């Protein structure tokens, strides 16, 4: 199998513009961009079977390790060779950053992009989705147990569960291990205020020639059924790239917004927010 196709990865925080970025880059005819991808789940499940199956344990360990490495690498390449003829792919999954060491095992020195956003804006975005859909059971409110019945309680639920809490904890671990130094972090606030400059940074990191994008007409080319993920799995984008209103103080209230900043001070400090 030819190795001329390059796979890049996006592993971003929730509600931080990851879908928008995919569709912007998708304007470049040399790139195939994915919606939320299941490729990580394929190799992750394979890792379990490789680790636990007696058939692998009963053979020479180094030989099996080399075989498994090739299985993952060429499975990844084969997957995208079967889908697209384009030379570059960006596979989007929140787990790639956290499982960077495993990815590096079979796809050395991976290029991983991570979209960031002010945590207050992330929680405010979740709350706005909750308020927009009063006719739907969100799964975050439990009246009988008095859970999620206030904005503060809902933020606490999101901050200690998937996808938001998990993503923050994984990002913290990435930083603690020093793996953030191998990744490119793009702030949602910068992408929406100066998009071409941020795209130039991305292309430079990927080692790919830059492309002149149309930020006034970003068509959605990634397609996924949001009903699978529930009401918070909103992957629709706006056609024009522009900064959203910074309304987290109004949505959350000043005190809760301040508490969120204090809770995630490590993120504000590390990324100069």
C-alpha cells in the first residue's frame, strides 16, 4: 500500500469550533475532513483484543507487537485510501490528544490540532442549548434528586461528566505529561477574529502549502446525524466566520463565571487566556 497519503488529527474541546475548523479546511481541495470519526474506536478496540487474546500472548511478544503496529498503521491508511483520493486527511476525534502516545506507537510523530475556548464560553454554550430545548429531556436535570435544577448545578454536572469534564481532565493530563508541546493549539476566539492568520499557523504546523479560504461562505461538508448524540451534539455551523457574542457573564451570572475561571485557572494560565 502506498504511504503517500498524510493523516492529520484534530482533538479539541467541546463547543470550541472543531466542526467549523474542519469545514474551513475542507474548502482546500487537497483535504478530506471528517465529522466526528470512529477510527480511534476501531484501533482502540483492536488494542484490547491484542492485549487480552491468548492467541497473541502465546506467540513471540516482539513479533506480535510489530504485527499489531502494522495492523493499526495500515488499517488507518487503508481506511482513508478506500474513502478518498485526496492526499491529506484530518481525522476529528476528541480522544487523539489523550491517546497521543498510542497513536505515536503506530503512526509516528502525529500532527494533532486542538481547538481551545474560554471555559466560561463553553459552559455558557451548553447552557444556551439546554435553554433552547425545553421540550426535550436533556438528561442533565433530575428533579427528584435535585440535580441539575439550577445553572450552577448544571455546570457542575457538565464539568464532572462527558464530554466537557472528560475533555478538560484529558487536556490537563496532556499538559502534565508534556505532550502539549507536540500539538498545535488554536483558540476559537482567534480563529473567529483573524481566521486566515490562524489557518496559516495550521498549514505551517502541518507542513502544507497555505490556501486562501473564503470565510464569508463556509459550506458544511461534514455530515452527521446529531440525534445520535442528543441535544448537546450540535454540529451545525454558520456560513460566515465571525466572533460570537461574549455573553457568558449574562448567561451564567458573574459569580458563576468567576468560579469557573478560578476552577480552570490552570488552563487560563497555560494558554495565556
